[in-house]
């Protein structure tokens, strides 16, 4: 049974960090690695898309405690947990869809997203990545650590299954549901390049999780 995205995470906020550390392969390694690619300068402006409870920020604030982070997430309960975790850090938290929140222009030194964007199709990501490209300063980067499909065939199966489930449950278009629809690394890279990121690199892999670095 599909659940709305915000409802899914609101119901699981208690114990979410422990679940991710226990169930997601190599999670401690990829959170630390992701953080290592973000700017170390004091006062660096960072955008976190789908920040959740801030597992990647635990690793990042250990490296740069004076960074200024704007986090966007659909789930208020997740943001409340993040705020409680880092009461003394410079956090601006926005409850909403990162597809709809204005990101501005030439604002951020870097952006990051961890295990969030694999729920959405390429056409939605293209719009977001164009907004993100504009929001980054020259030379700024986007660090994407996420779950990716191993093949085009696997990618297609995920999307077919989601459409079948939505049809069976009568879920209209435009409703975010929690269901994995990862792209392949090649397709994700293509979307980033189409959005304006000429320099996109596959940095590291942990099984089905990979880190991409896209530089503006």
C-alpha cells in the first residue's frame, strides 16, 4: 500500500536514524564521504535537499561547525528532530517540496542531497536541477549521494510498478508517494548535464549507492 511521502516519514521519525544506520548499506561511510566533498570554509552557505533528520549534517558539522545550512524537507516532524539535534548551528529549515520552494540565484557555495531524490522521475529532476544550477555560485557544487538502478531495464520496472500501484489505489497525478524509482547513474548524469552542469563526475560507489559531484 502506497503512503504519501510526508506521512510515511512522519510516522517513522522516531527511530529513523537508527534504522538508516542499521539497514542502509555502508551508510556511515557514504555520509562521511559526502560531507568531505562539501566546503570547509567558515560561513559556507549550504543547501540540503530532503535534509530529513540531518544524518549527513552530523558528519558535515563535525568538519565545519560554522557552516550556514538551509534544509528543505516535506516532513515537519523530521525538521523538528533536526533542529533539536543541532540547537547551536546556523540552520534555516523550510517545510515544503524542494520542487516548489524558490532557491534564488547565486546564493549557495554548495548543495547536497542524500537518499532523497530516488523517488522522482527525470522530468521533475530536470526542473529542480535547473533551479539548483542557478542557485549555486560560480564554482559551486552539488553533491548527490543516492540509490541508483543497476540497469535501464530495472529502472523501467520501478516506474511501471509505481504507475500500476497508483492506478490500483486511485492515487491522482502530482501526489508524492513513498516508492523507490531510481534512475541509472548514466540517466541521472544526463539530467544534471541537461540542467547546465557540464562537469558531472561519479566519485564513489557502495553497492547500489553512489556519489555524484556536479560542478557549476
